[in-house]
């Protein structure tokens, strides 16, 4: 499984989870591919095709059991485990992520924070003291870190990437410079602007 599935399908799975959560809140037990498709702005055949990539989830004509499907998608994504995380760059975006407590509730524990600014070193956020970034290399060599959340300015991004790559399993990169994955380190580049720019297009193209 896993590696053979297209990235486009994988990227749709978190959306399925969000929709299934809504069905669970309403205590809906079974859902058809058509009902899922309507919520997602997709088609029933697209939904069935996506789920077929992972084996057969449903019974023809009976739809999917909401709780089972939710659990299965979480398992496929690997959300049934905990992940050790560090955050590098405790500025505006970094602090917003640290202060969003829901990440730790769903298994993403920020264990250490690093920054270059002496005014931030020693300050605590949600009980975690900011360390000098000079200690970053040593820390990730001694600790098994799954994910580094990277929130440093553009100009510092590549040098921080050099320290992180091949030592952490994944980088969630908020800096504007896109980073490449390596054999060991997966990368997800995040651009909040993309959503904003798409919104602007729709504001300007209503008819
Ligand atoms: P900020 O200036 O508030 O925070 C950056 C932090 O990184 C500061 O605390 C600074 O001391 C620290 N820092 C600088 N060099 C460092 C290093 N070598 N190691 C560790 N820490 C270091 O910046 P802000 O607003 O939080 O933005 C952070 C990054 O996110 C920037 O690259 C910015 O361009 C980018 N950004 C990305 C967006 C997105 O959609 N992905 C949206 C807005 C900004």
C-alpha cells in the first residue's frame, strides 16, 4: 500500500476525515459515497475510486460505516500514533502553532522550541522553554524527532534545513522557500497565501 498511492489521493484523505467527523457529530452510522461526495464537492465514483486504492471499505449498496471508515483513514494516514515534534523559529507563526493546543491533543507533541533571538531564549510557551538554536543539531542527534516545524525567516531557511535534513523524519515547512525531501526526510511546504489568493480570484470573478 502507502508508497504506490498518488499524492493527490493522500491529500484528499484529511478532507474525508473532516467530513466524517461531521457525520459522527450527528450520530450518522452509515454514509454512501454519494453523500460523502456532496459534502466534498466531488463525485460518488471519485470517492469509491479513492477508497479502492486502500482495499474495499464498504459493502455495495450499504455504504460505509462512518466510525469504521474514520478509523481506517486515520490508520492509513498514521494518525493512530504519537509524533515527537520540535519547532524552530518562535516568532509570529511559530507562537501561533505552539499556542494551538489541539495539535498536542491529536498526537503531535512539541517537545522543544529553538530560536536565535536571545530575547526569546529562556521564555516559556505552554510550559516549554525556548532553547538557543545553537543546541538544535545536538538535540536532534540525541533525540528521535519525527517532525520539525520550521518557521524561520526566508533567509535562514536553507541553513536550518541543512541541520534538520536526514535527522528528522519530516519537516512541516512554513517558510516561503520550498524545501525538497531527502531519502530520510519528508517535506510538506505550507503556503497560507495560496488560499488567500484563490479567495481573491473568486471575489473578483463572481457572476
Ligand atoms: P517572525 O520574524 O515573527 O519569526 C521568525 C522567528 O525565527 C523569530 O523569532 C527569529 O528570531 C527566529 N529565527 C531567525 N533565524 C533563526 C534561526 N536561524 N534559527 C532559529 N530561529 C530563527 O516571522 P513570522 O512572521 O513568524 O514568519 C516566519 C516565516 O514564515 C517567514 O519565513 C515568513 O516568510 C513565513 N511565512 C509563511 C507563510 C505561509 O503561508 N507559509 C505566511 C506568512 C509568513
